[in-house]
C-alpha cells in the first residue's frame, strides 16, 4: 500500500466520482501535540474540518460519505478526552439541526448508540428524522462503531430470524446478510481514505470495504483539506477496479 505524498495540483473528473467515500478521521491528537495543545483541541479542530469536508462532498455531488467518529475501542481513552468528544458531538448535532433546512445534508448513524447519554441519543434520532425529508448527499457517522461488533450483531440477528422461521440458513446470501448490518441500504464504499500516516483500517467497515480502493496519506485529519481530498479522488480514478476478475 503506497503513500501519496505529491503536492502538485491534481485533476479530478467530477463527472465520474465514486458513489461512496469513507474516511477514518485520524490524527487529531498528534495534530494537537505538534502545536503544544491538549488533545481536546485536536478533536475540536478535527470536528470543524469534518464540517468543511462534508459540506464540500455535498457540493461536488458525492452520494455517500461515511466517517469514523468514535469506535467501540475509543471508550478506553482517558475519561476527560471521551467527555470532550461527546461534548463536541453534542455541539455539532445542535448546530446541524439548526442548519439542516439550509444545508439539506442527510445524516445517519452506524453503531450502537445505547451507551450514549439520553440527550445525545435523542439528538441523533432527531437528525435522522429530519433527514428523511431530504434527497442528495448522505453522511453516515460511525459512532460507538466497530466492524467486528457490527458483524456479530448481524449474525445474532440472523440467527434469531432463523430460530423464528423467518430465514433459512441454507439459503443465506451476501446480499441478504448485508441487510442485517448498520449500513443496510447503503452501497459499499468505493474509496476508503485514512489520513495520519497509519496504514491499517482499525476495525472500520470490515464487511463493506472488501473491494474498496484504499488511499493513505501522512496528512493529519485537521489538515486534510479539499486539495487532499482531490488527491485521493484522483488516485482512485487512476486505478482499474476488477473485483477479483481480470
């Protein structure tokens, strides 16, 4: 897996964009450390950049954007940091609800929201309800999400349906199983982007990214600009997707 470090201007064919781009928003803590700031400042900068990139994806006509906001493993972080992240999420959702009629960006959540506060769960539900009125770009926010956890939950749900006679395990297909995932109804990502220099997928969309193209860059998420997104899109457009064929 190669890094793409070139900084020259790139050309993107906006008439042939991937339908679905997924981003692992990584590097907030290191961004803050480089500037002598607390990690919470990095998360605040990352949240603001998410707003910028999500808005731009809508402007260029992207159909789906999925971002990794908080994983099932992130609860292991210091309590102060987790609290700050949840506070940023609350702030973002309150602002988003106030601007949704203007921006008309659909929002959906992947993950188990039950551990969140009652207020946060209510805000998530409200944004999803409002989103039902809109067409166009859908932003999926992975919150308390883990790829393995998602697959286990889907397997359990399928097992319950089999036990109740609603499904037949001998006729299970990939398409049928996908309907048990958090991403049911959403096409698999065409392109998965990971900023920050790490070259792993960290339990993100394990089922869905089976044939996704990957793009890694050492740019930290708060510095991931529209131009960086262009580089990722141009790299994607330069590749030939064969899905196991020739």
